[in-house]
C-alpha cells in the first residue's frame, strides 16, 4: 500500500477514534441526598429519565441530611436533595446554595415491636409516645447520624421534655442510615422513628415491626409535627468546580409537572399508597 494511502487511513482512524470518544462523554451531576430517597427506591425510579434526557450520569451519594449538607458546603456536590427545613434555609442564607425549591413530602412514623412494651400504639402525638418510651426505658434505635430524621428525633425528645441519653442502655445511637436502623430495630425489638416511605419500601424484611404512631397512611397521621418536607438546592458555583448548568437542569426537571406526576404514583402499585407526595411550586399551581 502506498505510503500516502497509509497516512490517510491512519488519519481517518484517529479522527474516528476522537469523534467516538467525544460522543461517549457524558456530563456528571453529583447529587448528595438522604438515605430515604435512596432506600425507598425513588431515585432508581426517577433518575434514568433525567440521565437519558440530558445525556448525563447522576452520581448519588446517599447519606444523612447533615452529611449531605456538609458535602454541599465543601463544594463536593453540585446539588443537594434533603429534608431538614431549618438547616436547608440556613444553607442558602449562609451562601452555600443559590435557592431552595420545594419538591415533595411524606411523613414520619414511630414503629416498634408487636408486643409494644411502652404501650404507645395509637397515641396521637409523637412527643407523648417518646415520653412513654423514655419512662419505660424501652429499647429505642436512633439513627444518631445527624440526618433529617435524627434532627426530627431530637426535636421530639425536646418536645417531650426529655433528654435522651446516648449512654443509656435502652437508647441505641447507631450512626446508621434509615434502612440499617430499621433492620436493627426489627432484629432486637426496638422502637424507631422513620419516614413512612422507607418503612413501606422495606416492609417485607421488617416482619417484627408495626406502625405504632402515625396511622396506616399520611391521611391518618394526626400529628402535624411529623410532616416531612423535602427540598432541592443547587450548590453555589462560587465554590468552584460546580456544574451549575446541569444542577439547574436537574432542579427544573425534578420540580416539573412530568416528574412530579411520577412522584405522585411511586409506590401505589406495591403499597396501595404513594411513598412521597409531590409539592413543587409548579405542581401546586397546575
């Protein structure tokens, strides 16, 4: 083969290789979020549509809300999806995030063993149930991980006028996510505070636990303090290395009517009720 033709073939192959490499590149969105959005299966149901629409990959770090917020503060995430409203507002006010957007809500419930040693079944207010658990020194599995759920737990102990003692034999501070905490409670016969979505999603493996406070559905939950809203916040691009454009696309997509409709039906087929309820501004104003 003449040398000129050989050179031509090599050039064409290199060009094709470069072209192929470029087309294979995808944008990567770093999402720091809570274990509840992951353990419930919601992200697995939603994210493929965003990835396909935007030729992107979402790298999810599912941790407690406190850890997710810390990742945002350090600039190690492009966007956060969490559930601790006061801390979310502080995150934005302190300049770590650009704005907070409503996404959805569900509720917290107190679950416990069927024999109910603290006799809390049917108590209408979570703070009263916590007081009964404290008095009975019944085993309580705490996430103990600075998550949104753990923040809610601390507020309920405070509302009950009690100070939970992590060193007390009955109070087990695990430092674990929601799924692991529920598995522990199921194994040892402990009470636990959980978001309803994760409890329902993992119910098949939690045969020893029952909902004690909060009712069979969010409509039966008479304690407004157990409402559990979620917000999404793009991280401030001033931190450097933040994919602001992709983060904004994610927020627009997550709060859109189309995605909110998917949130509305998620879980109904399996559990007879949604695991989350859509609550974006676009959804409320539709």
